[in-house]
């Protein structure tokens, strides 16, 4: 059979269309004071980034904990927002609506406030208890993993942020994202679950596969002092290729080449559970290999091998 039609090389997208025309808002364009509810890693990380951008912030925490030095954190059961004009709710998804209910109960939220939450999954409807307050409601989700709050300001510089909500809330979220170095993009409320599932699959699966690679490296008898580091340069190189070329053109390896012998030996070397994972991921890889130009006959032979038990 003939060779699959070659696709033109991947070209990097110029990035998401901005929500407002100004590329970098002045601090004066943002609310005069910001209260962050939630002192977890993201709450502290956002607080640190906003402080470094010159914005006055206060973080509210319900219980004592360990905070970054110098961050203004108040521990209290009361949701006293003070003179804040912008309230950022940075708590676990399951707690967002309860926090909104408590805020509504204070009677302190009105049309002069903007309330945002930071969930990647939920949209403005998570703030439904505040619907009667006349405050613009929305969400701002930094698409970045924050393992250490101190690293957040630097991590935001290369990251994107999903923005949705009422017009005024989306405008403020967009300006806020830009002032801490994030690149904002609009997202429809009904698209957030799929967007978030995609991010979780990518980030969490990468970590899980790195853990699996460490275990298999030990099984292969590699020296213990290198098993946690040996594959990191490979990951970095893969990410660099993805950034330059896109997924299909960055793909390498035996499935991309249609190398049946190597695939067979991989499968034979793995235990049953790991073999099943290799087969499942191999079928995803095969779809990309076809897109990258793997001949139809070679792809069919690889597919038969990957589905065979």
C-alpha cells in the first residue's frame, strides 16, 4: 500500500488571543487590595507573586501552618475581607461553594467587589451563593504545578492561565494573570472539565511514568544512586522537541519506526501489569505515529502486536 500522506512540519502557535488589548497592565489598573482565602501552596504562591508585583495582599487561613517568610497571613475562622476589592478563593474545589456561602453570610460582598476562584475544574457557578451580591464572579486557573510556593513567581513566567466568568471578573482575572507573568486565555464554562482532565492526564501521568521508570530501572539492576536521575535528561529533551516540533514530529521510538522486534522484546521483558500498560500507551503512540507518516502496512502490523495477548 502507498505511503501515508506527509503532514507539513508543526509550527508553534503564536499563543492564545488576549482578552484585553494591553499586554502588561499597570498595577494601578488592578484593585487596590486583594484578599486571598486559602494559604495552601497556590494561595501562598499567588500571594508572593502579587506582592513582588507591588500589589497589597492579605492571605486568610483557618488554622496555623507554615508560611513563606514575610507573607501577610492572618489565621482566623472569620472571613474578614477588610478593604479588599478583589477576593481570590484558593481552596480545594470541594470547599469553594462553602467559602462563597460564608462570604455571602457576612453581607460584605457587593457590586464593588470582584470574586474569583482558582479551580481548573469548576466555573463561576461554584460561587452561586454570591449571585445575589451583584459582585462579578469568575475563575482564574494558573496552568502550572506549584510544589513549592517560593518557586511560583518564576514558574508563572512560562505558564498560561484559564479565565472565565462575568465580563468584569474576566477582565480583572486577565489583568491579574498578566501582572504576575501568566499568559491568560479565555475558556467556556462548559469546557473546563475537559480542559482540566487534559492537564491532569499530562502532568500526573508524566510523574507516574517517571515513578514506573524508576521501579523498572531498579528491576533492571541499575545502580541505586542513578535510578532517580537517569531518565531526567531524556524527559528534558522530549519537552524541548515537543516545544519545537509538536507531538507528531517529536515522536521517536520503536512504534514510530514500526520496529516489531524491539516491541516484542519490550513486551517479553515486562511483567503482566506493566505489559498491559505498555500495550495501552502503545496504541496511543501508534495514532501519533500514523499522523507522523508511519506507513499503513507497518502501522497495521504494530497494532496487531499491541492488541495481541
